[in-house]
C-alpha cells in the first residue's frame, strides 16, 4: 500500500447476475449507508468517489449459456472495472471495490495485474471465502459465474474471461492463498487440488490457529510480487457475525479472525487494493453485515485497537 498518497478510490459494482440469489447488487449501498466514506476520512485518508458500475436488470438481460449464465453482462462489467481499477492505480490511489457478487473480482484483479505487469512485476492474491470459487463451466453445478472467478484469474476456463488481464493469466497459482474454505463442490475439488493454489480450510485454521495461517498466506502472496490484492467475500465470516450474505455457510471465521486477516494485510505494507463483496441487504439484520464490512475495510487501511 502506498502510504504517501493515502487516497482511497471507492468503486461500487451493482451486479448480482453472477449469483443465483438476488440482492447483492444492493450491497455497495448498504456499506456506504454504514458510513464508509466518513470513517475512512476519520482514519486520515482522502476519498475519491468513483460512483457506480451498473448492469442491465436480470429481467432485461439474456441468460445465455446455461453453464456460464449472463456471461456477456458479467464480461462487460468486469472489463469496465478492470479499466477503472488500473487507472486508479496509475494515479497512485488505492482502489476499494464494493460488490456485488464475487465474479467482479475478475475485473478488479485483472486491472491490478495489468498495472503491475506494465512495470515488469507480478502480483499476489489473498482470497477470503467460504468457497474456493474455482468451478469451471464444465464442473459448475449451477452455472453461476460467481463460483468461477478464481479459476479464471489463474488461467483456467473461458478465454474471454481468462484474457481479461491480457494474454498472460492475471496471477500465478503459487502467489494465491485462500482462507476460510469450508464448502467445495465435488468436481471443483479436483480443480483446486491440481491448480497449485494454497487453500486454508477452516479445519486447518482450527488446528493450527488463524494467526499462523494468515502469516503463511501473506508470506506466499508477497514472495516475489509487488504486493497483493485482498478479495474479501463476506461469507468467509461465520453467519453469526455476517448474516447478510448470498451463500452463508456455518462454521466460518470469527469476528476477530476476520479482523486479524485485514490487520495483518495492512501491517504487511504490501496491500495494493481490495474487494469487499457478496453483502445481501435483503437478508441482513439491521445492516449488521454492512457495518462489519466497513470495520474490516478500516482494519485493512491501518486502523488498530491502540
């Protein structure tokens, strides 16, 4: 993270077409209502407001191929987000992307990759999620693209998505770490195990402790890279603390574990940009998850207890 400028660029991506459940397109608004801009400013950062990226309503969009639903619309949004993310980095600002379903990470991460590739640098990727998001169109049981972004970012899947970052994949598997995993589709397991990414399941986090796993993960994503992008799916957190997510899975990260991840990301000095995604206000409880999203972003920006 470039501490010299300390300017955060906020980008809202109002899309739920990559998901099966409606509502995460309203997630960015819920995060903003929880006071994100004001809290970032109080932390000593400047804020550049980028506004929102929108997409056609599901009722007016073509579902297209059943194994990659709404692909054309997802691709258009990711392309626009890629370009905006890259432009903000080139202006020495810190992009914060508010989602929206997790398919948007194909756009944000590709933008970060393109920016650093032009400088001869690689990037790392820290992925917080209950799921590995590494289905392929041929393995996906639903055809929902939000279950596929990570596989495409490491170069597996549909060319129109794998090439968002250019002819080379956005990120090398040896520079990818996942934390909080506890729900993997049957055929997806083979993709994950063969890919070369490092996935920390909740079982491993329980056995070895979160702090140990987080330090290892950050060491992996910063080894030989310019830094890393943090892509935080709120369903990585246990539903007791984050009830308003599109695909909740019991047994997730605790409130403190989620903050520890973001605090360690800030402490590393290597955080380049971040996503906060999959907040669904239609099933949240008095914007509990929206407020959590704000607090996690602040921790990633350097807020500490003392």
